[in-house]
């Protein structure tokens, strides 16, 4: 169920029935020359919407504010000041909670959001909330890995690659420019390899200055359909587990009881 498509009356009913809201985090950024700027949030929102029709939950409207500072050198990228970004997302979470949801699921549709979303999940421990945050980390089971490798031909994936382009062809084929795919795959340039065991804000850019990682030439609609079905199935199982969970709320009560006891000493 999509939040923006519900009437106020039906929204209230959906909250009471599911108590669960999903927010897919994407960004606006360059995806080589052949995919649209909104690829991440478009695909993420579509996948969670499909899953939420199978295992009922409410899906927050398309969200495209995230961590994408490494792409500010490309036209069309949209960023917010880091402190403002965190405040905006936290305010959104609080509004979701104010509307009656007890469980909020993070679905990350953009790799660059990983650290941000994990930090936000941990930040919920700063102040007790009337809701719990769950972050889906993906399904890395052998079964899913084997299925993924069976579907895809290329072995290296990263950004605007075979799998992401295939998924985009399935979700919104009309805005994919297959004729603009580069003739050569994009592999990491390793321009910071001389600094071992290092992470920098420019780590991604040092490897992929054209914001392309992988080989999209073998992407197809059929592969995209299979990949979406695989991801939806995994995420449906996750939604079901979250809805059935009683332990995280109990742990939260226990944790904040101990926090408050310290305050009262």
C-alpha cells in the first residue's frame, strides 16, 4: 500500500492493520550515461511497493534525500547539508511514528547510504521513541547468491551495471538509454591503492570518476524481471519477520528503563 495513494480514512485503517511502514532510501545521481538520475529511488520504491502488496505494509512516498556527496561534480545530483540531512530524515521518522506506526523498515536502494542509515538506526538509542527502526541488510544466503549468478552474465557489479540496468529495464524501460551504454566495462582505477586499508570521502570517485562500475551491455528486461522477483521474495520474508517480531520492542523497553534508572540515581 502506497502512502500517497491512500485516502485519510484508508490510511488510518492501514496503520491499524499493519503498524509497519517501509521507507526506501535512494538519491538523485548520475548513473553513467544510460540510466536516469532517479534510478535508485525509482527502483527501490518499485521493489518495496511490490513486496508490500504481498505482505501488507505501508510504503512511504518516494524519498531521494541521502548521502551522495561524491557525485556533486555531476549535473543533476542533489545533496543536503550533512547535519540538515540527518535532521530531515529523523523528522520524517518521527512523523511516521506520530501517525501511529510502531515499526519502520529502512530499505537501502543506494550503496552510498549504508553508513548513514546504520548511523541513523543507532541514533534511535539517544532518545526513546514510540517506534522501532529495522534496517534490511539484503539476503546474502547461498540460495540467493546462486540465483543471482545464474541470472547475470557479468561477474563485476557496482553502479549502472548489468543488474541495475536490467532491473531498470523491467521497472521503467522507457527511460533507459541502452544506445548510450559505453563500449567498455568500467573497472576500478585504484588511484588510492598506495594508501592501504584506507577509506576516504573520495574513495569511490578515485575508482570510478565517470560514476560507472561494471558492464551494462548484457542487461535485458528478462534478467531484470528475474532479479526483481528474487529481491521481492526475499524482502517479503523480511517484512513478515519484522511484523511478527516482539523482541526488539522488549529490548528497547529494557534498555531505556536502564537508561532512566541511571538518570534517577
